[in-house]
């Protein structure tokens, strides 16, 4: 190799070596945001709102037993007609009344060595009452019992508009999620940043305790059935992904 060529090769090697040393000594720059996307904390928050029910309902009916099917159905129809009339007189509208069940069962008797024979028939008829005025539901219940209803069930209360309390519930759920994320971040020696993703978990209505109604309480015509609606709790949930800083 000639002298000029050797001189050029040494110079190039020197430059490359210096560049390698410079690269090795240069501190790394900030990590791109894309590479740090996994540095997040995911939490779920719950917000609860207590609402006063504005809708109430119950089911009343009549059970009759007679030796013949005709007698059982006629008696049942007459008593059920009286109950519906009493409900209407107490203020119930056609929209608030709905027949929910009509059944006929034969009453059978069995004797050893013989085929079962029919002793009579039991007829059951039920009507559901739903009203948006909770304060008057007790009066309707009393009117039905006084008119001859011997079956009462399904007294319930609910919130007719599920959007009631939604804004307050969702805000409370987000605040709960943020508080949880802040605790977790501080435990890891970090802090939370922006909310990167928010997913609504919906609303859940826990079962509401059903008040018990005792028909024997309505023996006196002036007695008003005690029906209390209480309060209904609606829970809203949100899942949030926060950025870790």
C-alpha cells in the first residue's frame, strides 16, 4: 500500500473511532411517547345516587273454590269485577290495570285402589296495578282488599326515569376512579396525568326491600294500608385509564 493511501486509511479510522466514542458518551434522549404508552394505570370507580321512587305497583287477585267449574268461574268473575270496579272508583285508570294471570285447577281426591276423582275446581285471577303516584298506592291496595281480594303480592317501588341522577352518579364514579388511581400512583412513586380512556359501566339498581302488607289490617273500612316507598340506590360505574407521570 502506498504512503498516501495508508495515511488516508488511518485518518478515516481515527474519525470513526472518535464518532463511536462520542455516541457512547452521549446520554439517551427522552423516550418517545409511543414507547411509554404502556405506562398507565387502569381503575374502576363507582358512584351511588339515592333517589326517591316515583312508581309503585302491586298484584291483587281472587281465588275461589266450588264443586263445579261453572260455579267456581262465576264466583271468581263476580268478585274480580267488584275488585276492578273498586280500583277504578279509588282512582285507577285502565292504563294502570292489567290482567296478569287466570288459572283453573281441578281439586282431586284419591282413594286406595280407585282412580282419582274431581272434587271441585279452584279458579285464580290476578290483576297488576301500576301507578306513577306513589302516595296513593296504599289507597288502591286497601280498596282492592275491601272489595274482596284474598291474594296480594309483588308490592314494589321503582324509579321510572333511569336518567335521573345519571350526571351526578357518573361524576361521582369518575371522582372515585381518580382517587383510586392517585393512591396507586403515589404508592409506586409516580403521579397521574391525563385520563386517556373512559368507559361507562352502566347503572345497577340493587334490589329494593319490599314492604309487607297484611290483609287483616284492612278489616276496618277507614284504615289506610301503610305502604312506605323508602329510597332506591342507583350505582354508576366507569373504567378509566390514567397516564402515569
